[in-house]
């Protein structure tokens, strides 16, 4: 088990929105640690699925192995409509269950004793939800490949893996390991997470691919990718030794893929430098072509960027640097550290995944093109920040926060780096996060506390400002007879972030608060704020002090 300036009326509108949002009983069942979840510790899954491309159905089962933490006789398993559970057994005995929307409550007849390891097997079938706009609005895709076959792909972050298989669909609990068995026609293959343990030939012109995952894995990280793939392999010499790299693409794209995927080892070199060793050496690293943009499925990163540089051929930063690398290879792989290694317990803290991984794009750029290039990239993405609602969502109801978790989150981290003001210390903070929270699920507050504890000063108010408020800090200043006067405006109470400025050709580090402060400047009348801080600056009339 792994445990740009916002006006007052906009802020008021956000508060009103949060107060008026109505969450349902179903939201609570999906997003909270219910009594029927809390008493058992998930340790292992064996997922077995046979997809049928003829009628877009799934048939299969999940063996759920768990440790009893405290005695309880009702167990919650999740499976989303229109899929149906057809049978549940424990020790060969059929069990009764009741459905409440997408949650199934299973009545256990065997006495559940603390400390014991038990298991149930859940059988299911039906036509799963079709992905509408994957990966953002996911489910299962059934896409003709133009050669008489059907490509089958899954993507389900936020929506939940129970959209295609029965599981304990809450992010706080993960299995320690997993076996994924996918049965497909003999002219097709499946690529899922982990290592291919075996391929079993069946008597009905099908074969079963058994993929063993040796590390903890979050639910949405589990995937099924069925196609007529071709593949090749290589080895990356990394911090922990040899890492097996495998690539699976459609035959017509093989030569393009072999050239484009040369970026994968480069990515690993850069991210091991910044974040520490790749977290899943035992399970290898794969890139798998799919008919949607891509997703951070653990050890089985999916790719659909059209073999183009940037984001579908575009530079999201408009700096030029975003066209130096393939967005999906870099961004989705960055999630192996921030999403798959360090995983949020509640989707309200999705910023832990997306802010750090957005920031990883900056760090990759810096690693290969220099510090100024990395800074230009992340600063360029500020044009995409909406400041429409807070980055942190609502806890307990499966509700993520603002999409600003990407670009604003990345700029928040870039700003914090300036506050730390020591590049090696900052790198060790990033590596320390991945070591301290290795293979764990976390609350966002744990990440905030770790960074603050290791930054050399308390930066909790910086997190409050950027994660929980929509306003951009304004550095107000004026030059008068008393020299420079300055303060923070448009900030949360207690905000005291230091800021770098240039005056008279010299760099200065100032420590503004919400109150006016003075600094003798000996005739200097101009000031430039360091562009690396995600703030606004405003020259005002001299304050009376």
C-alpha cells in the first residue's frame, strides 16, 4: 500500500462559486475514503480482460488481495455504468452485493480478522464508456487502423479506472504489485504496464499477454493498448544501472518513431539529474503509440503527438524553445516522478502531479540549452494562465482545481527556486522529494511542508498565494526624498516573499511585506524586477510614512 492581476470581484466570484457548488452522494462515494474502504489495505490485483472489438465490450475479472486493518464485513468495489458486476466470490463462495451508482457494496460472509490477508474475485462485463475527448474526457477507444483491425486504448485520469475495470477506485491506496492479463486475437497484441511475463496461446485463435508490475501503481496509471504493434528495445545506463527501454508503434510509423524516440534516453538523463533515479527500474520504461495525445501510464507512457516537435507542432511558450523537443515524450515521462512515484491521495491536490511536471519541461530545456533558455520557456507560458479559480480543488468529492495547476504551478515553482537562490540546493530539494516520498501517496500539504522545510526559509505563504488565491502579487514601489519605498499588495495576509531587483546596475534582494518599507538609494530613480518572479510591479506615488 502506498500511502494576470485579479480584481476583487473575480476573487469574490470564485469564493461564491466554491460555496455554491453542489456535490452529490455519488461524488462522495467516489472521492472519499468511505467506511467500506478504510478498513482494508490493498496489496495486489490480478486484472484479466478480454476486449471484443466486434461489439465494443469487455469481459473479465479482478482478483483483489488485501490485508485486514480492522474487522468489517462490507467491502466497496467501484465499477462505472454501464459496466456490470456479474459475480463476486471469496474462497470460491459466491457473495451478495448491492449497487449504489458506480459503487458496489459486497457483503462478506467470512469473518474478517485484523492482520489477515484475504482476497475476493470480481467478475464483470458490458460495454464501457466510450472516451469522448481522451485523455481529458476518457474511457475506452475503439479506433479502426485502416487495415481491418481495431486499435483499443484506455485513458481515465480523474474519471477513474473503474470506467473499464472493477477496483478500489480511490488514489490513497495502491497495490504493491499487479498482474495484467489481456486476451486479444492472434493478429494483435496488448501492451500494458510492467514487464511481459508470458504470452499464452489459446485454443480460440486468441492469445493472452501477461504483464507483471513489480512496483506500486496508481489506478489511472494502469492501461490496455491493443494494436498490431511493431517494437524495438534499447538499454539506458542510468543511476541505478541498466534500464530496459521498449517502444511500440504502428508499422507505418516505425522509421519516424525510431528517430523521434531518440529523445527518450535524453529525457531520462536530464530527469535523473534533476529528480533522481527513474522510479521503476524493475518495470522498465515504454513508449506506446495510441490514437490520442498521450498519458503518463506508469512504465507504459502513451504517445500520440504525431511525431512532431512541441505540442502537436506548436510551442506553448512562444519562446522558440518549445520546438526543440517533443512535448509528449518529455511531459508525460516527467510524470513518472511526479504522479507515478509521488502520487496525490486526492485529486484536489492534482497540482502535485501537474505543477512539477509542467516545471520539468523548463528543467529539460535548461539541461540541454542552458539556464536562460529554461527560464524563457517557463516565463513564456504565463500567457496561458487564466487565474480563474484556485489551483487546489475540493477534497473528498473527486474534484480537481483550476487548470492553472499547469502553467501557474510551473511558474510558482520557478519563483520558489529564485527564493531558494541556490541552484544546487534546489536540485537536491527536487531529488529529496522523490527519495522521501518514494512510491508513496501524499497530501499536497506534505509536499508544501517538505519544500518549505528545505528552502532555508518558511515559504508557506508563497504556496498559499499561488495555490489557494487567484491574485498575482504586486510589488508596489516609489522613489522619493526618502529613497525607495516598497511593499507587497494584492497578496494573502502575511505574504513576505523576497524579490530580486536591479537598481543602478546592481542586483538587490529586497524583503517586502504588506507594509511600506524604506531603503536609501542615493539618487537612484529606476528599478527593474527580476523577470523570473511570477509577480507584477507597479510604481506608485510616494507613501506617507
